[in-house]
DNA sequence: CCGGACTCCTGGTTGC
DNA sequence: TGCAACCAGGAGTCCG
């Protein structure tokens, strides 16, 4: 599932292609991908056609491209918001390249510095979406704008303005399990099931350890491991990235060959050799080492 | 505030 | 071989 590293790879790859480009045509093949757009498909097409695109931005798993609509000034700031959901991909293609069967939305873009390109939004399961949204003040950093539908999403741990101390304080006040907290995008964003399991394994913390009983040093270790695992994935996603084609979902985008816990049930724990277990938790799988990762009770 | 259930959805895999 | 059931889960909403 696309998590922070995969979305960041898309953002970075998209940037040189779309920043400064103009949308010359929009095709909506499946309106269900506009579920989060406030208006019909025609409205989306009308407002995107002719729009000038700025450099894409990201918070957590949300991606957006600020747009300058053809109308010009007087209009409030807007952005094309992209969420990849479970299976979304953004592909940059030559204008005449064949389309993926599961392409839901497609844009033709013209750029003053390079040839016309096509941007395809491919999404098998349609949990992802595109929408036009207005930009609002993020609230903590003046002048920092985010789409209104992203305003409740916390900053992600790779964000310079992420406040470690505030995160630890909120964590301590929560009355819940640590994995639930890691997956709560309003507390810390960008982490999904894969990297949650990986970071918890690295920090030797059980997924259901109550947040209130997690000592400050262990919480610090966990946040450091979160950043480490996201950073590694980012580096690997970056190396396999081909400037011509952005591929989000493919196995290549994930550093599946370096997973220690996720999907490793039945395999020996790389640290202690005991078998990794998979348990059902929060309607999904939780993978962990039952020896390295035990719930610690406060004494 | 918290957690569980439910919704969106389809391709690939499993099981009979 | 054929087909149906099952599984994957990000995020929002609703309810107890």
C-alpha cells in the first residue's frame, strides 16, 4: 500500500514534469475516482482544463498540486488533491502510449521546457481519488497552505516542522495501543500497515503496548526507527525511480527485500531466530516477533 | 475519548 | 477446468 515513501517518490518524480505546465485536456474514464470531489465530473474537467500547475506538495500520504485556474486572479487558492488509497498509481507517459486498462483519469499537459506528456491516474480498487479543493492555512506555520480535506492530517515525521515533543506529549495522553496510534493520521501521518510493523519490530515494541505505558526513551527510539525505516524505503524507491515513468504500486517501489516483519510470518526473526507471527488486528494483519516484541507492564 | 463495525472496491489466489 | 468465496486494507463515518 502506498505509504509516505511511495507517495514522496511520486511527488518528486512528478515535480519536474508538472511544475509550470498547463493542462490541455482532461479525460475522466471512471467518475468513482472523483468521489472526494465536491461536484460532478464535468465540473472537475472544466476547472482543470487550462489550469496551470505548480510544484506538487505532500503531507503524509496526501499529495496535491496547487493550480492557477484559467480564470486568473481573484480566485481563492486551489489544488488538485491526489490520494493513492490502496492501489493508486500516477504514471507519466508519452501522449500516444497505450493506456493501462485501469486508468480512471488522464491529463494531457503542455510544458514550456519539454514535450507534451500524459499524466495517468491508474487505480485498480478505486480507494484512491482526485479532487479539486481549496487551500487553507495549516494553522501551525503561518502562510503554510494545505487543502481543506488535509487540514486535519498531522504533519509527517519527515516534515521539518514536525514537533517531536508535542508528539510524545500527545502519545502519553492517549489511551490506546501504540500501533493504533501510529496509524492514526491525525496524530502522525504517512505511516501505514507495512512501515508500522517494521518500525515496531525495529524498536522491539509490541503492537498493542498501551501508549501511556511507553517510556519517553522508548517512544524516542520508536520515532527514530520510524524515520529510519521511512528514510530507507525512500532511498530505495529513489534509486529504482525512472524519471520517465513513475511507478508507485509495483513491488519495485517497496523495499520488500528488506522487510523484517511485514509479511514474514513463519520466517525466522532476523534478530533472534524465533518465528514471526501474524495476528489479526484492526481488521488487518499485524506481524511481529513474539519474543522480541512483548508487552511490557509498568512497574 | 475510544473501539468496533461498516463502507467504498476489484484482481489475484484459494478451495471445492 | 470452472467458478465462487475469500483476502488485501486507507480513510471516513456512525454508533454504543
